[in-house]
C-alpha cells in the first residue's frame, strides 16, 4: 500500500529493537483472512523474526502469487514493497527482481495450490537455480478462495469438508526441494511459533534458496476430522527433528544443548545456526539421509518439522551467473552503453 | 542457346543439404558481392531440422538496390539431388544450372545452360581426409563462381582469413579449395556464363547484417541489464547476440564480473516473469520470443499492462498458426500483440523494417517502456531477424541519455507530503513510480494485478476501477508522441491511391512502386512504424480515395487494427495479402494492385455504360 504517515499511538513502553523499532513497526494492514486462519499466525511469526533481526523493512521485497496465502504479505511489513503477481509465477518475478537488485532481502509467500499445483515448474526451477529467497509455503492442502478443492499436497485418502476422498498421492515440497538442490529446507507448523520464528530468521539470513513449508490449517475448509492438515492432526503427528537458534554475527551462542547433539552451521556471512538434533537417525547436513528420513516418516504417518536440510556452501543464482556486486539497477549510461567509437568498430566488422 | 546476360542484377540460388556446411560458403559468396560494392540480399530458406533435409540460399544482387525477394532464378547452384526437379523448374529460361557432374545427369530442360563441375571428384583428388573433404566442396563452387562471374578472387581469400581467425589451420585448405574451383573454371568453363559482377561503390556506408544481431546490440546500447529468454526459432539469435556483445562490452575489467544477467528460463512464462520482476526493480530487462511464446506470455503481459510495469518483448514473427512454419516468415502476430491478454488491454508496438531499425528500435524501446510504464513489443520477423540485409551503418549519439521516465528518487520522496502510485499528477495519464529500497519510510506500495485505486490499494469499487482503466487509456492515447513516426516514399502525395505497408515488406516496396508507375499507376506509399497510430496515419488515409494495405498474413491484421482504432470505412481499405511464408515480392504486390485496379476500371466502365 502507498505510504501513509503511521499514527504515533504506540504504547510508550513498547519494547524496541536495535533500530529503535517496535513490533508494530513491522505490521501490515488488517488481515481479511478468516478468523483463526493459520496464515495470520505465520504473518505474526514473520513480524517477530524481522523485529528480532532488526531488519529495515524497506530493504525487504515481499512477493507472492495468487490465493489466500498470497494475500498475506499485505498483513506484514508495511514499509516493504510488495508484489502480488500472477498465479504460480511468483518465482520467476522474484528471480528477475533479484537479478535487478541483489541487495534486497526477498521473501516469497505462496500456498500449496500456487506452488505445488499451477506453479510447480517455476518453484522447481527457482530451487534449482538457487534463487536467493526465503520461500514460504503456507500449506493447508486446500484451495480456500475457490471453496475447498483438494490441492496437490493433500494426502491420499484424506477427506474434504464435504466428505469426498482425495484419490491422489501428495507432493512433498521439502523432499522435492532437497532433491533439486535447495540450500535450506525446513518445515514447520503455523501453531508452533517457537519453532517457526528461529527457522524464519535462519532462512532469511541464508544466502540461497530457502524453503519453509508451513502447515497452516484452513479453519474454513480443511480443519475437520478426516483432514490431515487440521490443527488436531498436525499436533498429534508432528515430530520435530531439530531445535534451532539463529545467532547473528558477533553474538554469543546462548542455547545449551545436550552434549553430542549440537551442531553449529556457519553461514556465508559468519552468522551461525546452532542446531540440536532431536532424532538420532536424522541428519540435516546429508542430502540422501534427509530424503530417506522424510520418506520413512511419511510411511509412519508422521510430519517431520524443523530444519530438514541445510547446505551452507551453495552459491546463489547471482553468484553462479557472476553478476557484479553493484545491483544491476544502479548502473548508468557510462557503465552500460559502449558508445559511438565502439559502434564504429562494430560497423567496420559488418562490411 | 539463349543465355541470360546481366551485370550486377541477378538472382542466384544455392540448393544444398541441411547440415552440410553450405551456409557459411553461401554467405561468403554474398559478402564477396557486397564487398565488390553491389547491394545484396541473401535469404536462407531452411527446414526445421538439423541435418539431411533440403535447404536453400537465395541471393538477389541488385545495383539498383531492389532487395526484395524475386521469384525466378537466374543462376542455380544445385548441390542436392533430392531437390533437382524443383530447382531446375525454378530457373528462368536462359538461366544457368551448375551441378556436381561427378555423377552425370540429364535435366529435362532445353532452355537452360548446364554448367558441369565434378565437385566431388575434384575434392576426392585434392583432399585426402574423407571426413572434411565434403565440406570443401562448398568452397570449390565459390571458387568456380568467382571465376565465372568475374568477382575478384582476393576478396574471397580475405574473407576466408577473417572467417577462420583463431582457427588458422583451416585457412590454407579453404583457400586451396577456392583456388581449385577457380582454376577448374578458368580451364574448362570459358564463356560459360554471361552473368557478371562489376565492382561499384554502392555499398559505401552500408553494412551487411541481420536484425537479430542488430536487435541484441540495440539492447546493449539501450542499457538492458537482464535478458530472460527461452529458445525458439527465429528469435534465439537475438538473445545470443545480446550475450555476445555483453561478453565484449559489459564485463568489468577489474573484477571480471558481469554488468548484465543472461538467463535461459524454463519456458516463456518464466522468461517474461523474470523480465517483469527485473523491471519492477528498475533494471531494464527484456525477453525475445516468437508467436507461440507470445501466446504463453499473455497473462503476464496483462499484469505488466495493468500494474504499469515496463517490459520489452521482441517478437520475431514466424509462420503460424500453432507451431506453423517455424523457419518461414510472416507478419501474423499484429493482433495477438496489439491486444495481448484478457480484459481491456492495448499495447505499444514498434515495427522495424531492417536491421538498422532493429538496432534503433531496440534501444528506443527501453526509453519508451520506461516513459509509458507499459509493455512494448518490438515486432520483427524471420526475414529481418535471420537474414542478412544490406542496410545503412548503425549510428549513436554519445550525448544520448536513457529516459527512465517518472521514477521518484529518495530526495523526491522526502519533498512530497503524499504520493499515490497511480495518481495522474501531470494530466498525461502517466503516474509516478518508486523502486523498492529507495526510501526507509516512504514510497512502499503493493504492486498487484487485482483492481486498485490511485494509492495502489485493493478495491472492488467499480467506479474507481473504471476511472483507473480510463486513465490507462489516456496514457495509451498519448503514447504515439514517443513513438517512431511513419515514413513515406514520396515528398508530397500525388496520387488518389495510397498504400500502407510495414516491416520487412520495405525490401520489396520501392521496386513495387516503380513497377506500378511504369504501368501508369503511380501510388503514394506510407510505412507504419509503430502502434498506437498517430494522426499521420489518419491524415494519409483521409488524403486518399482508397488505400491498399500490404501485409504478410492471411487475415489482414493491420487492416483490422486500422479499421478498429480509427473507425475507418472498411470499403476504403483494400488488402494485398501474402502468407506463403516466403518474403513478399515486388511482382506479387504490383500485380495484385494492377489486377485490382483493372477490375475496378472494368466495373466503373460497366457502371457508366448502364
């Protein structure tokens, strides 16, 4: 939304971060989603993560496709530019935006229809190209805006609100993203802010493609008995593979984990993700084992959450393409146009 | 035996097998004539195939500068037995047929001159390596032609040196092949051919290049930093040209890093999405495609139109509909581009007529798109894009600045109390934009394809939406002042008949008009170079009793556009349509018009008699 002077009616004692901003400064417009929608909890988690990291909203770009999930970027970070693009095509717009200016932090917000249905091609190629983006899928297994059709992440045999059974096997986005080479893959639950906020913080600081698949129940169309994306079902079947802290550069690692279960993953800029492995079998640093772990959990009907995979050594898209460090949108005539004398040489080569 | 006798005015055609390395030899022949100072127009007529199918290369040589395609061949180099029958049939009476007489043949035509050269036998004798010897066959016939047509052999030797720069080993055997053919003709083919090339000075200040090479270069000069594309004939070489020139001019000497991004996307939806994303961020970006790609891109085109994001789309048109004829030319995407996407949409189109205009319009398109904050289509075609044209040298003014249009800087925003992304402050329908990351507190907004008010807020109020749509139309109505104006073939109109044409038809137009004049039908001609049309187009139509519209498509798409946009009486606009995929000829244009005029005269006379 176009800027308006924000009313200065904050509580005077609101907590402030390093930039002197309160959580309110990271808010957006009032949500128009259904009361109790998981997506609103995700928006709150995004606000919390950005607040904790003391990010400047104006250095963030929020991009989305079409659907309930894709509306949600309006509900956080008012001072960030937003782009509600076309259905399933946010990854390409984000890729272009990133090529135009690598300095901004890109947050992609999509849903399971937008990503696993119409947009699966673009999603896969963005992951494969290692686009530097935090790609959030607000995954509720259903098409909410068109009133409750199954999406491609809905489990086989799950029931719709109207009692209809889903006939097809689901697409598991994290498994697919790991397979495609995404550098950071996590899954969380909109109802688990303690897990989600550090995961978001780590993803936003990761340079490369970071997917967070967030199970986000649709209270209107997919929160009934027989649904595998309901609050109750996820609470019962959620198994966290790791607990993590994101530690910015220069800060002390405070989390104390059990001896032997702690892993420190340094990121490109020196920040560290400290990770406590909650499962002995699961290894988020090994692509093959991560995929194996996800496959086994699926067989057992469990939903693995936490940081599922991380490869801190990936190069992002701009780096792969060897693009200048100065954002491309800042170059001027003198940098870009070879001029008359070079043109004379070209003419000479063509006659 | 009748022998065609001509100096500097003829058509030569090469019939080859695709993938046999003939294209570069044929191009060398064309360039040899060009370097002799005579304008040429080579046309590659190739199959959608990698190896094995027939392929042709047609060169019109014309000191008069008539460079449209001309039916009827004066000299045929028939290197492909598969297409002998067809190739022989195309020869004009008195024409020449050069073939590989290592295997002798009878051709059932008494009225042509057969020139026998045992090309394969000569190569087998001269070159020991069976793998490469067939490639040299092509250079041997270039040598033969150099002798027969009296083209300075040293020009070809120079061209071989240029072509194999960096692969020096290949220079000597290629020259050897050229000399082999030259010597054979010298010894055996005296007086076999009365077609010759006499050196002139007619190509001074001219270059020989294709529109895709020029278009890619124009994007570099126009400041494009992102090219996102998907391979599709005949547009691929435009993207590749951009990359080639970027590698030359846009790599930072100190860091070795690129001041450009070149991304081969997974499909056309993605390529235009990337181009739009980059432009949204203020980096000039484009995509290059052809008809099928345009069809795929249309949803995104509507988004860029409605959200008012600049983006440049090159459409190198090919034969449609559907997959159609990917390697043949047409002008059949006029309507699909002008009105691309659902809902009420209209788009700016630039229509270049030769490689020089491809260069200029490519560079201009970014200024126009930034200025108008809307998609701009550059509508070239396969004939301009992939064939080499004799055209004036490229020009550039070093004082030229990019027109980035109405973009607010941090200082601008600091001085503003309020701002709305879609407010029409200046009355021209063009609002002010901001780029992400410009200002810490001001200027952020939500770009969207859903209906929005002047402050970019989502709305479902029909009146507000209608007002916004009307403003965008106002912007479009004023767009012509930023676009290239029509050009004319006459200083002042002198005929009651007018003719409108555009794009690659330019090559055949002067010859068409000269032919019509010689038959007593002088006609005024105007070339449209952009859409939306400016007042010049309506004036020209007003000033003539009737107007022919020459197009290379079936449905008279330009005529439909003119009728619709100008509310012109359909009876006034007469279509001349060529859509067989071959570049339109002057013969076709002039004969079609004469036929129409004759019919009209007959019916007028009949009317009088009644």
